[in-house]
């Protein structure tokens, strides 16, 4: 294997749209009319490819470290940021987090949307985003700690409830 590669076969990566996947092999694929060596990534729900030479692809990042996971958990337990009830602000924030794909931003959005869900009725778009990001976080978390998502779902809910209790006290 080429030691200059940023990723290698069997690495776990996160794509901003496709979520957590594992690099399974290198294949040559046609990209813009040229044969290009690409990593083949399997997410369980889909397969995608990205060029092996694309070290700074903004849509792909390594799975978070244990240290980052601890920050995620601390974020989930912090008091939620209560945004204005203006739906446009929420829509913009959801779009930013989707485009960014950063696990810390995802955890903040989960915490805040979950609290909004308790304080007021959220829109279907917000509810769909909340479930999407929870699933995405759980898949990455499960990959990091090598645990089943459903076991972690209970822990996620516990952390969210800690955050919600801090808002209700005020």
C-alpha cells in the first residue's frame, strides 16, 4: 500500500451526506473522462467512491477520536441554546450542520432541537433533521466504541435529558 495515502483500506470515514462508512478497496473509476484511482466506501446503505489523491476533500473526514467523542458527550449535556422560534433560523442552522458534517456541530444541533421539541412543537423538517442527525451520531459513536447503536440510543437520550433539565430549571 502507498504510504503517502491519507486513508487506507478498512479505515472508517464520515461523508457529510452519506454518513459513516468503511473503505473497502481501491478501484479505478472514470471521473471527468479520466480513469482515476478511488477508494470504494461502503456505508451499509450505499456505496460511494472518492479519489485517493483527494486528501482535502471537504465532504469526507476520519471518524472522530475518543477525545472528540468525550467533547460530544459534554456538548449533549450542556444547557441547550434556545433559538428564536423563527423557522428560517432553524432551517439555516440545519443546512449549515448538514454541509459542515462536523460531529461537534451535530451534537449541538441534536441537543438544541431535542430541547425545542420539548418546549414547542417542531416542524416536520426539524423532526426529520433531528432523527437523521441522531442516527448519524449514533453510527459514528458505535463505530468509535464498537457497540451497537440501539444500546447507545438510550445513553444519548439520557445525555439529552440532562441538558433539558438545565433549561427547565431556569
